[in-house]
C-alpha cells in the first residue's frame, strides 16, 4: 500500500479510505460496490432460508419444522430474493459500476440521487428485517411467547384476503417493498437520463454496448411499472390498518383485483431481473469468441420489444383465478409475443460463436451455462403460456422450477458471470481460475439437480408451497434437496474465491485482460476516481472483432 | 421423453396431454439442437494452443434472422391455437340435462361439498362415471384453488364470487384433490378424495343420508360429546378435573373465570361461544403458555349449541361420556327402550342400512321405496302376487330372498340375526306412517 504516494496508482478504491468517504460517496463505482455487498448479504440469508426448508422437504411427513415455520421460511426466501436481492441485482451493482464507464461518462447523471437510492434501499431493507423478526408484536403483547416469532407468512405475493387477515408483519413487509420500489424508480430515472445525456463523443445509439441497451430497457420498466405495485401495496396497508375494503370481499373488496395490480408490476419485474443478464451474456460471448455479436440490431430491438410486450401479458399468472375466458385467451396469445424475441436472442448468441476463436475462461462458461438454462426456462415457459396446459401446471412445482430456471438460471447466473467478467476492472486483481471453474461446475450441476426433479414433480401434480406431501413425491424431493446443497456450495466457493482474490490476491489485473473493444476496458484497472484520464471518444461499436469479410453484413 | 403426467381420468385429459407432449417434443428438439450447435461451435472453433486464430467479422445475416423469427412464430401460433381450443373444451358449460352439479366450498383447511338433494360431505366427494360433472366453487375465508390432477382441471376458489370446474370422468377410481392456492398454516393438508363410481353405486351413495340424519337427530348434549372427541378438544381439556393443557371441562359451566389480565367473567353460553371462536380474547389465568386455535369457520351454530349443552351437563352428577367407537358402531349403546314403536322403526331404518337401498320419497334405488309401501298389492318375480301387510313385511326382513318384487334383484341380506321382534314391529309401525 506504499503505492499510495504514487499519483499514478490512485484509483477509486484508494483515493480516500475513511469509512465516511464510503458512506457519503457519490461515486457510481463505490455505490455499485456498496449495493453489491448489501445484496450479497441478503442473497446469503435468502439462500439459507431455502436450504432450511429443503431439509424439511427431504422426506414426506413433518420433519423438524412446524407448518407455520415452513410458511414463514418460504415467504422470507421469496420476499428477500425478489425485493432485496434480484430486483436491485444486476442494475444496481454492475449497472451502477459500468454504465458511465461503458458510455464514457464521469458518473451517472444525478450522483447524489444515486446515493439517495442506495439509502432508500437500506431503509426498505431495514423494514424487511423488522418484518422478519417482528419485534413490535412481541413488545406490544407484553412479551407473550406466542408473539415471539411471528413474521410475515403470506408468500412473497401477499395475496389478499389472506394478507389482510394474517399477522401484522405483513404491513412491515409490504411497507418495505413499497420503499424499495422508490429506490428502483430513482435508479431507473437516473440511468435513463444518463444514457440520453452523458454519452461521450461518437457514442451514438447504434454504438451502445448491448448491456447498456439492456439497462436502458430495464430502467424504463422500473420507472413505469414500479409505481403501480407501490400504490397496490399502499392500498393493502390501508385495508389492513384502516379497514378500507378494496381487496377483502368481507369488506366489499375484490381479491382478483389485487392479483391484477400485483402482476401488472410483478410480471414486468421479471424482465427487470433478466434483461440485464441478457446484456451481460451479450457482452461476454463476443469477447471470448473474438466475433461481433451476431445481429446487433436484432439483439437490441429484441430487448426493447421484450420490455414493451412484457407490460401486456401480466394476467398469464391468473389463468385459473376466475378471470373471464376471453381475458385468459387474450393473455395466452399475447404471452407468445414475448417468446419470439427471446428465442431470437438465443439464436443470435449461439451464432456469434460460429467461426470464432473461442476460449473458456469462467465468464464464458457461465454464459454458455446461461444459454442452456435459459433454453429450459424458455421452452418450459411455452407450456405455461399455453392455456389448456397451464390450467394443469398453475401453482405446481413445474412453475417453481420454471421461474427458478428463469431467475436463478437467468438473472443470478448472469450476475455471477458479470462479477467474474468485470472482476479485474472492479478490484484490479485476477481471481484463481481453477477454483472459479470448480465453483462453476458445482453451481451448474447443483442447480440442475435441484430444479430438473421439480419439473417432474410438477408433471406428477405436486402443488407448490406445501409443507408436507404425499409419499409418492418423495424421490424427486430428495434429489432436489441434495442438488440444492451442491448448488449452495458452488455459490459459496465462487463468492469466497472472488473475495479472497479482492483482499489477498497478488496478481494485478491489466487494463484489458480479455482484449475487449468496449470502452470500460480502455481505462485503468481499477479505474481512477473520475473514470478516464482523458476524455474518451469512439468511432465504432464495441464488437468490431475479426477480419472484415465479404457478405459479413453490417451492424 | 418426459411422460410423467398422472393417469387420464376425464374426457379432456387425453387432449391436454396430446398438446403437452407435442410441446415437450418440440422443446426437447430445440433445446438439443441449439445447445448442440453451441457445443459443436465451442469444440470446432476453440482457441488452440492459447493463440487466437483469425476470425471473420460476421455481423449478421438478414435471411437467417428472418427465418429464426418466422419459424418460432409459426410454431407459437399453432401451440397457442390448440391451447385455446382445448381450453374451451375444458370450460364449456354442459347443457346436458344429465349433468351432476355439486356445490363445493373451500375453507381453512377443508373442502365441503353439497349435493342437490341436500347431502353434504367434507373432504370427499363421489361422482358417477361418464356423466358431465360441474363443481361450483366458492370460499368462506381466503383464496383456495381446486385441483383435480387426474381430470386436468383446476380453478381458484375465491371468497365473494363463484367459479367452477367441469369435467366428465371416464374411469372409475379414487383420485386426489389438492388445494393449489396458498391459504395459510395447513395448506398442504387441504386435500380431498374424489371417487368416481358407477351410476348405480352413485345413486345409492348420494341417497344414503344416514350419517347426517343421525347427527341432526341427536340431542345437543350428545352432539357436543361427539364433537368433544371429533374436534380434538379432548387433547387439551379433560373431563375428570385434571389440568392438561387447558382447563378441565368438569364443572366449568356457570363458574367464575379469572383471566390473565385480571378481569373476570361467568362461564355462560356467550362465554363458551366466544372461547371457541375467539379463544385469544380471554385466556384463563395460568393457561397462557400454549394458545388455543380458533375454531371459527370449522364449527356451526348448531354444533356450538351442542358443546354448550355438553358442558352444562358436566356438573359432576353423572359419569363423563366415553369416546364413541368407530362410525359403524354408532348408536349401539343408545337406550332404545324409551322409544315409541314408530321412533324405533325410524331408528332401525336409519341405522341398519335400510336407508341405503330404500328411499322415503318414492324414488327407486336398489330396492323399492318405502313411501306408500304398506298395504300395497303387487306382483313378485315368480309371478305370484303379494299384499304388503305385517306378515309380508316381517318375512321380507327376515328372509328377503323368498319374495322378490318384480323388477328388483335379490340383493338384500336377511336380517334375522340382527333385529329383534321389537325392531321388526317398529319398522312395520314406521312404514304405516309412510302410507300415501
């Protein structure tokens, strides 16, 4: 650390080192890192909740939990993973860190607002922690043992009227989701303005990296859809606290209305999670194949199309909910409209590898795993879009497996891929490649062993959110539990490996370890406080790999 | 590949499965093709000896991109179309006059079914094979969902509105019913059994009202005693004065209760009702360790009255009632000598399975209806005639095979071993009251 004195070695990590310099920073890179540490903590909590109930589900019959404890655990797993981990996920961590670097800007458009977003997130997270431990019921009840452990138990969907009748922690949990929504909206606004206003000279819309396009599409969804769920959750709180009858039929409300409001946000939110992961894969594959991304414009348009059509398909979560048949038919057909741009993206990624010079560093392995997992997620989505078949599958383990392939196989694998890919840029160090590959292997095998059996369970008719199940479902549950632990070890190795390299690693990263053409690799690793030493300028898009050939097309 | 769906027991099931298997085969094909291409490229174009080879700058291909937009679109159109067509089959409202309509009700955490003749059941329902069935659904509390995997149908059960599932079972057997919308603590135990049986068996079952009738004709205190065991009150409340988890029921009624917050109340009718429906509102001092669950929604007013009467009777003057034996033995211990002959006959009718085959409303079940039977004249299947007098009826009970009414099968067992003279006389008197 004697290098401090050397002016050339100053970077965003060591330019100031006090605690205050971190918690009051408006540097997008530091804010991205603070998000990364916070959401990783919640990822661990949510993962431990899942492993706990996977032990319970190892055998048919009650094991070591009560039904109430099981219900609390799957609620915490869902609510934490969705609201605290994967919605901020890639945009708040990698997006914050990379967006200004990729478009050649010094920071996001509103750096202070960016810090505010982070602290709003922290407040929301604190409210979620209150919901988890729910100390107020315990105190107000005069320390009654019965109220000692009484967290929210509604599932992350908070469906009325159960959520109106269930314990008071629901108010804290929905309040938390409401506050977290503001963080999401402000980040989205910030990114939209940044992309519009802060592109460096030469960075036209047609030269934006696909990851930036994905962030842009994501930000539009965040800004437009999140207010709806915010209002919905406020209505739910009003119903509980003030007895205003909106969703509870015993007060004249309509529970199906709640489902519409909820999914109007929570379907597009799936694309908030997964579009940035598409962007990550779109960055990694060209670099490790030494080929331009195949069909740049199609890839970009597909992202925008998914974001747009994603707003029009929400009630495919509600085919059996009592909506009219014609409504169900419309939403089924519209849902296929999302399948097509998604399929197009997969074709483009795979074709990018054609005639490449492919090397298999860890980020590339994650990107290839992503393509397989996303094929499974996408094709199983076709079953669920198909009206007659979804009636059978709705609320079974098939749906559970499908959205874990989408969100874990898609968004989480995308985030881990991004962490490995940009790790040299973020930390200035190189990680241990063999350990990273071993972790990748465990994650891939463990993940599939966890969730492939759940497709089978769904086919056999096993409903979701069941504390106990019929004996015939036991073999597949056992495979799934074993897989979940392998998966958990995989993530543990991957994260520890990166943490070790960041703290104790001795191998310094060069500016551009992968010979990427993208702008963020043109500055130092790690970048200086103001990102670029001289103002960057670009004259082509960042995928102009390889030798120009006849009939190669134009981007 | 991946054929794990359960057996097909309804008309629509093979159609759903046909589409399902098509999607499966297409999915497997495309996944293998695309991931196969990816792996092939990965091996074929791998970087060798750590040195990049020259790569062509291929930035796209309009023809290919149009192809792989149009082909999935065409496939999607077909899949979506058949999904809609089969869905319409599934939800079609049958105009068949033969259709069986059952009212289903979900509550935390059980399914209640009511048939059109008034028969009610909990957590089991029976339907005839090869007839359209429509279960009209609603909920008394929160969202539930009614899932019959073997029939391939499912519908959410929503408080404040009616939904339905319709299906035509094609195979006799016993099938699972699951709740598939999370509804709280015992969501995973909210199961019901569906029995698909022949038309004849269904008719006999749906007209057998003996279990309900017996419950309805019980004295309130007896009903209360029955519920004390059935609902599991006995797990926490003793009848002999000993302290278990909750206070004993012995000599509870009418005494003054002191609560954990220091307030007091007399254990009257309203107190007991409130303790059953809202136990947390008044916890007796010293009993706040393990909270009692609310029975709200699981017990009706009639049953609450029964429990009140049961508690009123527990004043220590008589021994506490024992737990009744299994259902088949119901009524064995009852004192019948106090009954009038007609009452005795009605009791026999309801408890000795006559009700299973002989209706009271004139409808033909397995045997002739009892309505208007006494005094009737008719033909037996050996060609001779009969008059339904005392002698004929007695012989019909003791040795039914000796005189089978024309048009019926000799299915009734002889009751000579099971009924005494008073029972038989009672039945005769009872039949007299059913004359037209």
